[in-house]
C-alpha cells in the first residue's frame, strides 16, 4: 500500500491533519448539532490514538538512555501546559465567541504543529548527528517482520529484524506493572480534568471565571513537576546514586503515594485556595510519578517502546472512559439519595476511588517493575 512507503513523520502529520479537519468541521457553526458530528469526534480520537506510541518509537531511536527521563517528561509536560492555558483561556473564549471557538482554536494549533513537525522531524538519527552514537545508531531499534530487512545508512549494511514477541509482552509482569500504573494515572487525571470544574462550581459554589488564574494552577503544577521528575531521575541514574530500577520505583512510589493522600483529602477542603492547593499537589505528584512508569517503556523494551506504549495507553484511555462515566453515576446516585452536591459526602467516593487506586498501583509497581531491558 502507498501509505506504507511514507516516512513515519509524514504519517504523524497525516493523522494530525485528520484531527485538525475534524476539529474544524465540528467547530464550524453550520455543522453544530448535526448527527454526523459525534462520528467525526470519534475519528479525531482514533487518529490521536496513534500519536503517543509513535512518539515513543521516535524517542527510543533518538534519545540515549541517560536522557530518557527528561525527554519523556518534557514531551508529556506539554499536555499539562496546554490544559493550564485552556483552563485560563477557554471559559472566556466560550463566553465571548461560543463553544465552536474551542474546536477552531484546536484546528489552528494542530495545523501549526503539523507544519513544524513536517519541516523538522526525521525518522531516524543520521550518522553525523551528535545524538546518533549515544542513541545506538547503526542498530535496528524498530521491530520488523522476520522476512524483512532494514537498510542502515551507517556503511550501507542490512540487519534482519525480529518478530514482535506479542505473547511475551502480554504475559510480562513488568509490562503489566506499567499498564496498571498508566490506568491509574489516567483515571485520576481524567476525573480531575472533567469533574474538577464541576466540583469548583457545584461542590464549592465558585465561579470559574471569577477564580481567575488560580484554576490553572493544578495543571501548571503538573507541567513543573513532570520536568522536575525527569531531571531528578536522570541525575540519579547518571551519577550512579541509584540503579535504573530503583530510580523508577522510588519516583513512582513517591508520586503516587503523595497523590493518593491529596486526592482523598480533597473533599475536606471547602475553600477555593484549599481545593486548588490539594488538587495541585495531587496532579503535581502524579506527574512526578511519570518519571517512573511512563519512561519504563523504553527501559524494558527500547525496540518495542511504541508497542508497549500502545498497550499501556489503551488501558489509560479505557480508564478515562470508566472514570468519567463512573463519577457521573456516583454524583447521580448522590442526587437520588437526596444529597446536596455542595456537601463533602457527595464527592468523597469520587476522589477516594483514584486515591485508593494510586496506593494499589504503587504497590504493584514496587513488586513487579524493573529498569532492565527484558525484550531484545
């Protein structure tokens, strides 16, 4: 097929272009409310589902082991910075320009990013690039079918790739430790991203517009702590203070345990400052924990980092679906029980569930994770 011959960077641009078109179509005023808008949003989600596995594959090719934590943390922190800016800008944008303006803004930003990626991205390190030797240039880091060969530009020789060990990946306990933690991280993240504004408005009787820049602090904290975690992890590994395995376990445990306490304490705070502080601690330390499980894909399977990321990110996406829906059902049950949504009791289960999941996931990661390469 023609698309198989395209360089991977073109595939990413193509997927982003689909997302941009879908966002523009949904956002255009003449199409609002039509029945075909939901399928277009689904197409957008399907296209974006390929992005993170693809990025991890690129990072596995380009980034040497002692820079993995910083690179993954910096890459993912962009999401949190975008969420922080969105919390600050979008309420006013919706108020003055209407809901469709959100999609039009996303389409514009997506087109700008696609242009930058098209111009500057490259499929694999070139031999003259300073990162090439450190990242393992000349070795096949991408899985190929058993009867295929990969041309390598370093000397023009070829190497035969190995088949993807799907059975070993699915049955691997370290991979499942990553999957469980990815599920928990996204469960807590999606619940807070989708329901924290409702908690501010209905649980605390606050207006998001009147809260000003304070409502962006939880996500800005994620941006900061994500990068702090990456720097700390690489420092511990580079200076040989801790092994890769211990570094991943320490940062993952600290991040998830502190986040667990903060999540379960959140309903106890009845002021805007207290709720913002508690949610900032929860999301910040969850982001710190990404220097543990989220980088671990490239530790255990650098050749198959994109595939392992795809498996674990599927669990993360399912967590978002389950968490957002379950939270809505819990609040509906609270209404049925004649509980006021402004009372802490209505929200206790909402935040206790991700808090308990954080404890459980950190325990699983302590038991089964490793920083050693287990897939050749």
